C-alpha cells in the first residue's frame, strides 16, 4: 500500500489494503513521516468500502503470473504474502477489477498510476482503454523495462 500525502496539509490520502497487517504498516509509516492526520487507512477489497472521488489513484496490485511465482527470488517468494504478489492466474485480474470502477472513483480529469510487470504494458493499457480511460501511457523504470501505466479520466476538470 502506498500513501501519498502533502506534509503542508493541503491534501488528504486514502490507503486501502485487504489485510489488517498491511494497513497497520501503512498507518505506522504515515505516523513516522508526520501525515497521519491527512490519512484515512482501512481494510477494503479494492473499492468495496471506498467513498468519493479522487484526483489521483495509485495502485501496486498483485501482477505476477502463476508461472512467474516459482521463479521469484526466495526473499520475495518466501517473505511477501502471495496474495500481494499474484492472482494465481495471468497477473491481470486486479487490473480488470480496478479498471471496471475507475471512472466512478476518479474525478473528471483525474489520474491513475499503477505498477505493472515488465511484460504487461500492452495488456494493462488495453484494459484501461477498454474501460474508457484516456491518454493511457506506459513508462519504463530505470532499467528501461515497462513498469508504470498512467491513464486519465476523460472528463474535464472542474
């Protein structure tokens, strides 16, 4: 879970995760950087308990395919909860679920950013475009591998 918040108090952040443990870690992180007053952190299965619209939604969903799980380094495979890493299938299940509701939760003109696996740029871009998002762009990491997809709610701001 990632919490983005402005220390000057001009913005608020909502962080959700499926587990109490992850929410506790996010809350502790918010406390340590001094933004806990601007953070709403709670358990939710994606948008299940989320209300309102947001100018920015950021996600790091489980994107590792079932086949790739066995190839992970032990410090990842044996440490991280598998539900945080994989959907046990093609690695795209979370993107489909998120995309189906993004236009409801993004403000007009709002932005969506998500982490992807290096071979998922085209597939995730297609999912987001089919869901009605605009300006879908894939951005590489410092190694030049596809790593982030950016999209925008097609409505006008304001």
